[in-house]
C-alpha cells in the first residue's frame, strides 16, 4: 500500500511536468496557483446527502472550482481590460464550452485542424494570472461558468457573448462524471448524492442552473452582441449552428469551410483527436465522455425526475428560452 502511494505520487509529478511542457494553459494555471496561495478563496467541502464531500471555493456565496486565485481575480474584475473584439463563451458547466471553442477558433483562424492544446493558453479568466490574459493576442476567445453577478461589467458592455445552453438533466449527469474524475474536486459520491447537490440552490456548483440561465437570458435577450446556441441544436444540425456562429462573429465562410468545421468538431473526432492534460484527471478520466442528448434517462430515477420536473415547471417561465431534454 505504501509503495502504491509512492508510485501514485511520482506518477502525478510526472504527469504534471509533461503537461506543463505541452500545454500553455496548464502553465498559466500553475502560475496562478503559485501566485494565489496567499489569496486563496474560502475553500470548503460541500457535503451531499450521503456524507461525501466536494471541494469548492466560495465567492460571493457562489461555489466555484477550487482555483487558488479565483476569488482575488473576481473581486478585482473592475480592473479587467475588456476588448471590443473579445469573444466570451458563457454557460453553466458541461454545456459545450470546449465544443464551441473549437468551432470559433477554426472559423477565426481559417485553419483546418483542431487546436493543439485545450484552449491555447487560457481556460477560465477567473483562474488565470491577469498578465497571461493581457498577453493573449486579439481576438481573444475567453470562457466562463460564472453567474451574471460575477461577470466583469466592462466585458458585458464591450465584448461579444455566446451563451451555450444545455438541458440541465444532461448537464447534471455530465457534471457528475466530471467531478468524479477531477483530482482537485475529490468527489467520491454517488449519482444520488450529486443529484441532491445539483438541485439545491444552496449547494449547486456555479450557482443554480435556473438562476444562471434566467439572469443571463434577461440581459442577453435582444442584445446584438449576444448569441444563444443550444447544445441540442448543435447535435441536431452542427453545420447550421456553425454558420450561425460565423455570421454572428463576422467570419462568414464558404459552405466548404462550414463542412470542414462540422467534420472536425464532431464529438467523435474531437474525442479521438484532441490532446488534453492528464494531471487534472484520475486514471481513465477525460473531458470528453459521451456528448449525447438524453443520457439523463440512464441515471434519473422516477422520483428524481419527478422532483426535478416540479422545480423546472415552477421556474420555467423565468428562463426566456425553451429547453430540449431529447432530440
């Protein structure tokens, strides 16, 4: 047992060193960790109904991934320098962030292959050293899961925002597997325990899904600098949504280009071709799992579905957008 623990330790160090070498976003996050311990947020363990914990940082009563520098960055967002050509991907977790990022980058750059790294030097601005963000060339593609109240006000006024919306049942299931495999979160609970965390507005990650969507839809509705894209619509007709994104961003391309972006950004191709850091994940973990619509049916019990539907029906009128739970 001791030898196994020692072996796991050295394996983790090896994976970290290799990821620091290959992925600029890991280097930026590592830098933020080194700079951020003195500004570490209010780390806490959210306990589920079965006694299993989930490590988070609490910022203004919102539970976020446990990055050491996140609270300091968000509290200093008044100093964030937004650019007019910034493009933000905003959503509740597990709603197509990486998928949309690849679509945008292929359209912007005109290249035919996916990016070599996760997100070319940045993952979440709130988790990265500020100087790293300032050094990124324009146009920057940034992404965040924060609710509206934590988003930089200047960016809301100046930058383009693409909000990707995924039905919450599938998003909850995907988040469960992500948290189970994420080393930093250290969650060992069951789906039943995670479900209760997700539907409780006091314990959910990144704020209540319902409030997240409702608040963002209110400010993005009829906003010419905003576009809402449904995960389910991308699954139905990816080429159509690629074209919408291109026209919104001003990168209108030929049908041949749209076809190539659609092919390269299919879930199957991304899962096979994309490289991703291994230091974040437990053995066997990955950013890409199934990428399907309706997997919630394999996880929700009848009682859980009834409980969720009751909450959804109570709050659906505030969402300002339809939600598709199946294709």
